[in-house]
C-alpha cells in the first residue's frame, strides 16, 4: 500500500501547489461556499495585525476563531500554505489509521459461523477491507471540497484535523485526550462527546454505586478540561473578549453573509421579536438528534460519529464545503452498505448539480443582477436536502444490514413465501 499512498500524496500536493500559484487562488478565497466569517483567512490576517499592534483581535467584529488558532498563526503566518497542506496530510493520515483500528476491534466481521449461511455475502473479507483505509485517504485528499478549502486557506482544515484526531482517540479509548481535543474547537463537536464517551467509558447501571462514581469522575474530567482550555485562552490574551466573539458569535448568528447553510436567509427575513425563539429552534437541531442516535447506535460508535458529523455539517450556523468533505471521506468505510442504498444515484447527481450551480447563481445574483437571493437560497436548500437524504439512506442501509445479519438475508413468511422487510 506504500506505493499507491505515496502517489496519492504527490498528486494531492501537486494539485494544491499549482492552485496556490495560479490566479484562481484569490477567487477561491472569496467564495462564500468555501469560507465563512469564522474561518476566512483574510480575517485571520486582520486578527494578527491587531495582535501585533497590542490590540485584542476580538475588540472588533472581524475575527471569530479561537485564541489557540491565532497564536498558532502568529508563529506560522509566513508558512501558511505549508501549514494548510500539512494539516490536510495529517487528516488523511489519521483517517487512514482509524479504519484499521476499527476493523481490528470488529473481529466479529470475520467470524462467519456466527451468522446465517445466506448472510455470508454481507460480510467483508480481509481482502476487501485491506484497501478501505487508502480509499478513505483518497476520498479526503482528492475531494474537490477539500482542495478548495485548502487553497482558500480556510481554518476549517485545522478544525478537521482536531476532529480526526478526536475520532482516532475515541477508537483507541483515550478519554482524557478526547475531551481536551474536542474542547479546542467550537462547541458543536461536544454535541456527541458526552453520549459517546458515556457509552464507551461508563458501565451503565444506575443501581450500582460504581455507575455514579464513574459519572462523577467523567464530569470532573470534562469540566476540568473545559476550565483548562478557557484559562489558557485567557492567559494568552489577557481578556475574556473571546467568549462572546467566538462562542457567542456562533450561537447568536449576527453575521448573515450568504453561505451554504440554512441560517442566513431565514434570519435575514425574520422579524426581530421572533429571532430568539427561532434561533433556539435552529441551534437545537445539532444537539437534538444526538440522544436518539446515541441510543440506537450505542454498539456502533464509529458509525455514530459519522452520523453526527453529517448532522453538524448540515445544521451548524456557518458551514462550508470543508465540513462536508470530512464526513464524505468516511463513505468508503461503509462500502458494504451499497446494496441497500436506495437513493445514492439521485443524491449524487443533485450534489454535483448544486455544487456547479452555486457560483452560477451567485454571479447572476451579485454581478449580473438577473436573479435575487431566493435563487441562491433555493439551491442551498436543495443541497442540504440532498445531504439529509444521503445520511438517512446510509442510516437505513446500516440498520437493514444489521437486521439481516441476525435474521438472515432472504426472509420467509410462515407459509414459506418470500417476505418483504419494512423498517418503521
């Protein structure tokens, strides 16, 4: 696998280096689908300029990244292009290793004698699983969304690197490191942190004293990690301005710059006295699905991470294509679900068409004046609907495969006739 991986890295670096030196780099860096008010590179540069002048980068309404990000680029600003390429390489390396560890833990997949004979075709062989890590790395490095995000110098790539490392630590069972890493980011990754770690590290039995002891230890560890991260940020800046400028900005959504999310158009048309109510309704979507998904997928934490990453990328307040690229990289891991997918061709065509229409409708709206915001938001809405269909289709396929592994692939009625499986 070393030769294909080396070739993959060479191709990925060559494409990015060529685009960095082309005239398209400045155009890509301005695309609202690629950057947002949270992760735009020009905002990082302005924050660094304020920091060099001895002014808090959060004193205005420009910079909204975490303090750790701005201090990282305070030392690496001259090597920004290399930093962003290395961060993508790091994500691909972590994603390459995560499926390997996952397959090692899922030894049951190789124990064919535990399943009905007609389910053998649902079980992947070691040969099929051997190339899946390489496919995951390829899906991430050569994904146009990842390439555009890298060329635009979006800090989304650094956030993806931390999330990828969080996934690897979760699979390995490193609880403390998992908490610390997730808290370096914005609050969205914490939406599935508690329930995932609760299932992995705490024996669930409320009648046993050990359950409450582990719960207390876990809560202390979580709050302690949060306290350390916040205090570190305060000592770096000497001010608490980052709290409303980072976390408050994400929750209150004051900047209604168009993006590929669901917030901007809706709240641009919203009456001010309804804003708080609908803001809570929109923001709760990211956290609302965590509990039922955690209950249903309690025995499958990796698939739970995949589902929750998709939910976050759809319902977060300032999404970009870089967020979508991270969960799309996991699709090869679920290649054994393809036979149960129902809408994969339709969804793929819609995603490709919407990706092509984003710049077209933006030009018609902003430059040509022959369209308006309704056109752009319509394609944004269709793009997110396609993502929802994609994720729900994989969720259905995953549940159906698990059912067949227990009851057999070819179901029969009591009279011996063929039965049809209907999931409700």
